[in-house]
C-alpha cells in the first residue's frame, strides 16, 4: 500500500513501462540515420524510377505524361545504347582486371618487411586521394603531344610513327581513360588485399615451407584461398563503381571520337544534362541498375560459396 501511495503507479506496470522504453531505445537511436538514408537515397531512387515511365523533357513544356514502357521499347533499337553498353563491358572488365593484377602485386610487395614500408604504403595510396576530375585532366594533358610526354615516349619506343594524341584516335581512344582509371584505382585493391594478406597466419606458411612447398605452391594453395572472399567483394565493389564512373570519360574524351569511348554512365549524363531528356535517361539508368544487380547477386553467391568451402 505504501509503494502504491508514493508513486501512484503499481510496481508491475512501472516495470513494464521501463522495459518497453528500454526496448525502444535502439530504434530511437537508429531513427535519424534511417530517416537520412530514406530521404537521401530511397526518395531519389523512387523518383528516378518513376521518370523512366514518363516523358520528362525540359525543353518540351507539354511533356510529363505517362508513356509506360515506351522508353524501353525505344532503348531496344537504340544503336547508341548498344555501342555504349559494349564499351562499358570493355571499359569495366579491362579496368577491373588491370587494377586487380597491379594491386595484388603491390600488396604482395608491401606485405614483405623492408625499410620505409610505411612511407611506401602512403605513396601507393596517393593516387586514390587525387580528385577524379583532376586525375582525368592530368592524363589528358599527358596524352597531348603538345604538352605531354607520353606520345613522344611511344614514338621513341617504335609504338607510334609520329607523336599523336591517342584520345583522338577512334581505335585506341578508350585506352586513355582506362590507363588513367587503372592508375587511379590501383590503391583500392592494394590496400584491401594488403589488409587481407596481413590477416593470414604466418604459421601456415612456415608449415608449408617445412613440407617443401615452394613460393608458387604456397601462393596457390594458401594465399589465394584465403584471399578469395576478399577478392570477390573488392571486384564486386570496383565493378559497380567503374560501371557507374563517367568522370574520366567526360573529362578526357567527352564520349568521343565518334562515341567510341561513350559508356552507359556517360550516355546517361549526355541524355539527361545535355539533351535534357530525363525520362529516357532514367530508363537507361534503370536498365544499368538491373544489370548491375544481377551481376552483384551472382558474385555475392560465388563469394558465399567460397566462404562455405573454406
């Protein structure tokens, strides 16, 4: 009777209220982040998807109506989109493969103890800190025979007859942004693979060396299996990023010459912000989203299979 008279609330309901408040605390703490994510990510995504089914052209005051799958029907016969899609596959596959190979080599070298290894790691990470716009501008100058040395070096090596800008050559223009992209993206693979290498127990290498396994055999039987899950997730991330990465293309070649360096991401940029056709650009972006989601699901399934085997 005393407890009830002092508080006015029976002990059992008071404890229930305290328990209910405690259970809500995690959701209250997470609410600002969830609201921010919904506002910044999901709302623009929903709006963009809705644009794909509407005629949104800023230069046409009568646009805005619902067109259904009209944009996708037009996309199926769009030769520029097909060329951009094939360029995207070449651009993404070549960039990811070269970044991975050079990043793995750098990670293996940095995993060995040597003097000033910390300084070397900082220098390896330096290209990643350069803004992509500035990186593309620098490489465009390097490929320009008037101010850059690369065409003169290639001529001296016998790879070119005269110093010319490969960015103006339809047959070789794509290699300019690819080289810039590889230089810019190597640190991502180098740092992530180095962290994975340093987590491998040294005892396994010592036991394998005692059993007579050579360096190549240790790399094949120990290093690669341990790195496989990390390799899968890093390749997934870089593939998605590079497929959506139009900065270097826009800065260095602007999709030219003759659309030979036009990728889907830069085609979306051109359609939306130069032709001001946001409906058709949203349809292209939705197709790219679906393709990347399918690719991501396949690679995540492969990574899960590798984890289960290990």
